[in-house]
């Protein structure tokens, strides 16, 4: 059986209808993707509740609240404002990387999902190195110098020095 995502667990807990149910411990961990900001932002489609949350929680004090306190408060507010599960906003989570951020700067008129689609095309293209160079996204990586290369370089330098000495310096024998 597949494991339920933390987002699904959080929504199941919010809308279970019981005021005494306990919050899943996975959600309360510091490594959980469910943050206070996420909790408040999912209610964008509910204007009255959203206005209430913005009035009281749209400041730095939100970060000083314990997750458990805020989540239980939000659960009580859901009953008071009669919010239904189908009315909460879906905010997709995506991991951004170096390529995405650089493409975002290079092509600001594209939307996020269009950039992700463009990245997929770039990764599958045969000439992706040329395209990355054209966009200025290529990494100029230094070649790793191994011991063999170092010794070859030293030998060649020594050979060059000895050739230079033989050609340009002569010893007069008297």
C-alpha cells in the first residue's frame, strides 16, 4: 500500500470533522513540507476566511507560533467559517534547480509550467550543449588534472627547457 503524502494527511486531519483528533506527528516535524505559511495560503478561495487570516496572521508573528497551536486554531476556524474541502486552493510544490532559475531570468515572460516543459525539451534534444551555450547556461568546467597529466606536463616543460638551452646557449671551449 502506498504511503500517504504529508499534504494529504494534513487535509484528511483538517476535514475529519472531529475537534479532538490528534495531529499526525509527521506533519509537526521540522522537516515536514507543511509550514505555517502553506497552511494559511491554501485558503485563498475563501474570501471571508482569507481576510480574517490576513488581518491577524499576515505579519512576522506567524513564525513565532507553534505549528500545533496554529493548526488546531485553523481546524476550529474551518468549522466556524463552514469551509468545505473542495474549496481549498491546490498549490503544486515543485523543486527548483539551477537550470530553472537561470531560465526564469533569461525568459521572464514564460510561466513556470512552460519553463518546466522547455527544460524537458532541452534535456531530450541532441544539441542541448549548443543550446545551453547559446543561452549562456553552460558550465565552463576545468579539466581535472590527474597525476599522469601533471607528470606529462612536467616532462614536456623540462624537455622544452633543455631544447631551449641547447639552441640558445653555447659553451665556448678555450
